[in-house]
C-alpha cells in the first residue's frame, strides 16, 4: 500500500503536473511565511466582531443581515487576494530576476503560470473554507439565540404566464413562456385574470401543504399599498371540499367559469387574500392538488380600482426547506468562482505588465465587471433605437427628404457602436452574476443551475485568460 | 548535427526599446564551439556581452539573428534544461525559504524523488559549506552565503553542462578556492563548464580554453596555455640557489645566446598567503 502510494507520488512528480504542483506549493508556503494566513484569521475575527455594530433589528432580518455582511466581506477580501497578492507575484519574480532560476530548470512557462494559478486558487479555497465555517457557526448561534429561522427554500417558476379575459369568446391578450420574460398589467373594469401555468412540479419536493408564494407590484392612483386579490385553482376531479382544503382557506365550487373554452361546469377552488404592494406573501394548497405535477394559478382583483402588474416571477411554489449551511456553502461557491475569474485575469495581465500597472488593471476589471451587468441591460434600448431610426429613415426616403435633415445618430453608426460595445463587453466578465447574496437575502435557495452556469462561464474566462497569459509569457524575454 | 555541447552561429542580440527601436547591439555575430568536457572561460570587460550571450544560451533571451544550440537542441527545449545547471550573476532567491527548502524546491522541478532530493541537498550544502546555516531563511544570509546557495542549486540535478556567470564574485578566498576546486572536479567528471569572469587569475587557474569578448565581439578564442605562452621566453624556477651564485647562472645564459631580463625571488600568490593564514581556522568552524 505504502509503496503504491510512493510510486503514485513519484509518477505525479515526474509528470507535467509535478512542476505545476511544486510552484503551487511554493505559492502556498510563501503565503504562510508572509503571514497571509494570520491576516486571514484576524480578518475572520474582525468580520464576526463587526457584526456587533450592525443595527439591532428584528431577529430574522438580523440573521439575514449578518449573512449578507459575511458574504460581502468574504467576497471583498478574496478579491484583494486575487488582485493584490496574485497580481504581483509574477512581476516580482521577474523584477527580482528569480525567474532566471525558474525558467532554466525544467519548468515550462505554462507550468509556471498554471502553478501560480493553482497555488492562489488553493489559497482562496482555504480562505473560503475558514471564513465560511466561522461565519456559518456564528450565524447559527445568532439564529438560535434570537429564535429566527434561517432555512432557505427553492422557488419553482411557472412555465407560462398569461393574461386572459374571463368572458365567453374572448381571447388571450398576452402570454409568455418561461424562456421569454413576460410583462403585462391587469387593469380596467374588464373581468381580466392573470394565470400562471405550472407544469414542472415534483410532488416529492413538497411538504403536505404546498407553499405558494406571491409578490405583486400594485399600481393605481394615489400610490396603492393594499389590494384584495382572489386566487383560483382547478383541483383534480376527485378532489372536493375536503377538510384539508377548508383548513387552508379554500372553497371548492362547481359553478364558476374561470377561463373561456374550458368545459363547464368547471370545478374551481378559490380564496381571497389581501396583498401588500411589493411584500411577499404566502398561501398553501393541499398536496393532493399537485399530484399530477401541473396546476394553473389564476389571480384576479376583487375591485378594479387597482392595477396589477404581471410578471413570470410573481407567483411561485416553494419547495421543502433546505439546510442553511448547504445553501450558504452554495452561495460561497459562486463567490469562489468569481475569484477564479478575477484571479486568472490578473495572472494573465501579470505576464506582461509591471506590478503597479497590473494592480490597476485588476482593480479596473473588478469595477467594470460589477457594472457591466447594468450596461448590458441598456443594450436592448439601443436595439430599439436602431429599429426606430431605420423606420424613420425609410419614411424620410419615401417622402423625398434627404438623410441630412434628421439630427439623430445615423443608423450605421448606431449599429457599429452596438457591435463594438457587444464585443468589448463580451470580454469583460459579469461579476455580479456570481453574487448570490440577493437570492439568499430573500430566503431562497441558490439553485444548482446557477452554480452550473457560473461554473461554465468561470471555466471559459479562466481558460481563455490563462491561454492568453501563457501565450504572452512564451513571447517574453527576461533581460 | 555535431557533437559540440554548445554551439553558436552568427549569434546576435540587439536590444530594442519599448517601441522596437534599436538601442544597443550587445552581441555581434558570435561563433562559438565548445566540446564536451571543456572548461571554457568567457572573458571581457563590463558590458561586453557575456551575460547576454549566456542568457541566449539558456533561452531567457531570444537571439535577434543567428542560432544557438545547447546539447544539440534549441535552448528553449525543456529536455535540455534537465541536463544543465545555471548560476546567475547574483543569486536571485526566494527570501522566505531556507537553504534546504530552496534546494528541495528546485529538486522538485527536476522530478527528483524525495529521498534522493534530500540526500543531494545535504551533500551540496556540505560542499558549499552551508550546513550550519541551512535552516535559516535566505533573507538572513550574507551576500556570499546567498551566492553559495546559488552554486548548490546549479548542481542539484548533477548537470552535464554548467553555466557559471562570474562564479567567484562575492566569495571569500577560501570559498573561491573551493569553487575552483569544484570546477576542476566537474571537469574530472567529464562535465562541460561555461564560465564567465573578469577575475583573470581565476580563469587562469581552471580554464582549458578562453574567449575574450569586447564590445559584443569575440576578439580572441583558443587554448589558454597557447594563448598566454610567450614563444621565445623561458622561465626557470630554481630551489636552494645561494644569492652570490646568481651571477654564474647569468653568465651561462649569455654564453648560450640568451638575453637575461630579470632575476627575482619567487613570490607566492596573495591567495596562497591568505589561505595559509585563515584557512586552517576556517576549516574547523565553517560558517
Ligand atoms: N535589458 C537591456 N536593455 C538594453 N541594453 C542592455 C540590456 N541588458 C544588457 N544591455 C547592454 O548589453 C551590453 C552587454 O551587457 P551584458 O550584461 O551582457 O555584459 P557583461 O559582459 O555581462 O558585463 P558585466 O561584466 O558587467 O557583467 C551592455 O552594454 C548593456 O548595457
Ligand atoms: Mg555579466
């Protein structure tokens, strides 16, 4: 056994991974010797201690606040490591000519860079584990003492959302699928109803009473704060006015017709709810009603005086609560992926920039990466302008006007600028996409799909950046 | 191609500035051939292009034109690096590592197994006389001590070809002497040594062949013995000759058609004097 392990160790040592691991080990040892780990420990203590200064609020919110605070400060400290420690390691080796000793050994340039990368990734992992454990423990204690509950849940969204008119012969006025974001408003006197179609529920994800979460934006004259809403469901045929349904506030009738074109008499369950504008609320339905995995949830206004904004996310099912620890770990996993992106970019920069320039570069990437999401969102507006301007141009041509008379930006310029900005923005990672604290703050689970997506983009960015770095390093001379 | 261990043809290096403008020609069309087992001394004043040449032979700088081959391969070839050792002008070390850790780290880069690595590190530290200080971080070392770590790391892989850039600079005479012995040892083991220096006495002590660089050009190149021999002069070293009998010798030389230029007492070198005074103590308590 021991001999096989030794043979394995020797195999690794002799393989191309050997020098990479040696470099990674050196990086970690350097961090230890330069008291980085000590600083991390001090940081963890200060981070936890600082929560004492957070305002005293309702215990549930306090737990959420501490969680957000912990995540944000861990994130920031990791960013400092990625930019300030990783960003100067290679320039220092070059400046102080240690690279002469390294590259005259059988250490390829790609191994030098990936070794440094592996070392700093390891350092970040250790940092994450340490601060993650300390803050999870601390949050547990605070939660236990304040009696707050901190179990996050997953949200299941509707496959389709529609606004329909509840009159015979009327048609659907607007609809969406999950892939296309939906936005509409239920307004006016008409018997209009918004319906969310759920087709993807897995009954084993739910407790005996299924949690239905709603969160509406209400508009209307004088700033609407409350509105009475009626929720409609169509339970399976054999489900009647059971005790379970009544206990949860539902009435089941045979008279109402909800949606045109449905067979009559429709079996309908309904209940009223007073919704606060932009404040999430929760109602429950019997588990039997979602046995088939699909159910439609309709929402109508009790009085037509308020307008109800309708988006796909307004109504969702909440699955069984997951453990807080797991979820916090998932959120931190996203953070780790963000560090990896930043780390690989600063390391790539360090192959051809001096230490101070590279630090400036790393900080800029971080700042831009945090803004890029907002900038990207504004691009569709430019698209619209192009469409409008093109139309206006066509009009002008048809009416015999020349181009020069419009003081708008010409279409080709708009198009070119859009293409350039798309290309440039594709090069900058959207670092906000790796921040799961918003989701966690709302008490929701960080979905696995998100970790997967973050993982894939991080892989693409890290791979691309390291390849660029290796190419730059190979071209480089060491004077 | 050929069995020269080191070979260059028209090797030229022009340093350019950031914008690619030519600034300085450091090495001009250098042709060099060094055979296996040779100790080659690369001489020249400051700034004559010795270090630049060496860096091109090690793949740290790319030639502007011409070619360089080490062990028959391009200097950038990774397999070549397994078989060479390099001591730079100054020791550029990780200051947070100790001497042992430094050697073990470089040993790892060669994929030397753990046990061998440890043994080799100990041996080398013994050779360069750093045994007592080997667990102290390099940060605390004096210039000469750091230099000795540099020597040890250059030999960690038992290289076939050793590049030494001014190997004796910064060393005290004793270690300097030991360095020279080490070079002769390497020669005895059949290794090739390429060393630069401007300490002419050092070169004279160890080198088989020398090349003299000036302003980036190789001005002289050949076997050391032939180059420094003055063809028509002869030197006699006589032991136990009484001063009053010197005249007889002078007359005998004149009778043989020789021209006597000088008769002096033979002096020992300052190095020998220094080693005689200091050497014995140091041998016991090595720092
Ligand atoms: N990075 C560089 N940029 C521009 N010129 C350089 C650079 N490095 C060296 N040189 C020039 O190249 C010439 C040769 O330098 P090199 O270091 O090879 O000399 P050397 O023979 O090793 O000198 P020394 O004995 O002082 O070590 C010098 O004139 C130097 O100014
Ligand atoms: Mg030099």
